[in-house]
């Protein structure tokens, strides 16, 4: 209903602009000043038409967007006796930027599911789920407690953002970086797609696992890495041959351990650093269209 109304308004708007254009053309073609007015009017009409069309396409498929607040949280802790060569300058830092579900909104079941997932992302494994914003304080306290007694600073940066929604699903993506000393830190990438109606999170249980899917993911990862030859790609892999060798001898990667998630461009399949490739290769990922992925 909302889409049809928006389409009607857009069509009426364009018709009005066309009438304005015709009138200006008739009145002003005979004067130099009129020609300038005409050019300006045409440019303005084009801009307004583009803006109107963009507004309709962005809002037409979601009547009630899932509302979030952008919550920025940061705490620092100075070390009592840091090492002189501490790369973090004798302090530990915890920071988070979270698209956190607003309170008292229509999709309350969905909001509870998203808050629970954010709690799991922020807190160490085994901690009780804390589905409110105090989870940020708890996560920081746990992190600083683990830093106590160290002679060097540690760092944790977490980002959780809403990346996609339509009439049926809402997707959040999380990036987590941790530095606890050494040459480089560690990071992880994850995502979660939720059904708007039920709040249920989609996982591997909702995806049909098949050799065809593994082949598509393998092709996507190889394309992302510049289409290396079989021999070159094998030397890059950190997994044993029996984990990727298909019955015909070709390379067929195992499915990622992380649950896939929906984005604007289709399904996202992501391996964590060191899962199949070295840290220097990042978190290998590929996207497949919804037509390429079968649901259970």
C-alpha cells in the first residue's frame, strides 16, 4: 500500500515537472535571459526527480524500519608500571560503537533477539546474556580485569552495525579487534540475520549444505584472491588436503564455521583469519545471490 502511494506521488510529481518544462519552453525561448532560466529549470527538475526516485526506492520495501540508536562507548585504564616500549603508551582501551535497538518499538521480539546476540558478541563465551545497554560496562570491566597485572597495554575495538533490512529480514554485522601484545592483534568478523516476524536468527541449519554450494564459495574466494592457479592456491591454504580435496581431485573448500548472513547484495560467507588462509590474507569472504543459495 505504501509503495503504491509513493509511486503515485512520484508519477504526479514528474507530470507536474513536465508541464512546467513545456510552459517555460514556450515563454522563454525568444530571450537570452529566458534561455538561462530554461537551462536552470531543466537542471533543477532533473535533480528533484532523482531525489524523489531515490527516496521511493529506499523506503518502498520497508514500511516500518527497525529503529536503532548509535551508541558510542569508550573507557581507558592506565597501567601502574608499564613497559617503556609499550606500543599503546601505558594504557589499555576498550571502545565500542553499536547500532543498539531502540526501546519500546513495534518489533519487540526482534529487538530482544538482537540485544541477546549483541551480548554474545561483546561478552566472553559462557557469560550470562545481558540484553540491555549495561552490557557495555560489563564487557569493559571483564576486559580490564583480564588486563590487570600486565606490563603492556591492551586494546579491544568492537563495531556492530545494521547493514540490511527488508520486509522480512534485518541483518547486523560485527567486527571485533583485540590487541594483547605481539606484532599484531587479532580480529573476527560475524553477522546475524533475523526474521522480522519471529526474531529467529538464520543459521547454517536454514541453509542447504551441498557440494555445489562449497564449489560456489570456493570459486568466490579464489576470485577474491586474484584467481590463483590450483598449485598456488594449495600453497596458500592452512588446512589439510583431505579437507579441501574433492572426489575428482579439484579444490573444494569446507564450509565456513561462521553462520552466513544476508546483505543488500546477497548471502555473505566469511572465514575467520587463520581458518583457511594466513592472517595476512584477512578474513576471506564471498557473496552469493539469493538465487544461488537454497533454504531448508
